[in-house]
C-alpha cells in the first residue's frame, strides 16, 4: 500500500489544480513564467543570432543581408519558443514538487 500511495500523491497534486489548491500556484506560475522567459530570451537574442548567421554565410555578410532586416522572422521565433519554455519550466516544477513530497515521505518513514 505504501508504494502505491507514494506514487499516487504527486500525481494527484498535479491533476487537482483548483484555484484554492496550494499545488496549482507553482505549476501555473512556472507555466506562465516559462512562456515569458522563453519569449524574452528569443526576442533579446534573435538579432544577434541573425547577425552571426549572416557572418557565417558563404556569400559574405553584406550579400547575405548585412544589417538590414535583422528582426525579420522574430514573431515566429518568439511564438515557437514560448510553448517549449513553458513546458520545460512547468515540467521542472512538477518534478521538483514530486521530489519534495518523496523526501518528506521518506523522512516520515525513517522516523
């Protein structure tokens, strides 16, 4: 029974995300924060990455576009990074919460 309950508690805390639940805040916060973090990093570094790519072009920097249009395509990059970063951050948060529960349960058993 202990082994079953040991694995069931983190799963239940993940799926019961009502507004009054303490478990919902870290998950939803991590989801939103991850989306914003991924988007802000891509928006900040996109022009630098574009310039680097143009500098590595076999055509040469100026023929590849130079400094013109370094923000072309930034919308697609930002929209693509938000879901991935949100998933990464929220998965990390759920794993961290599960680890905390595991450690608490192990401490209770050893006492």
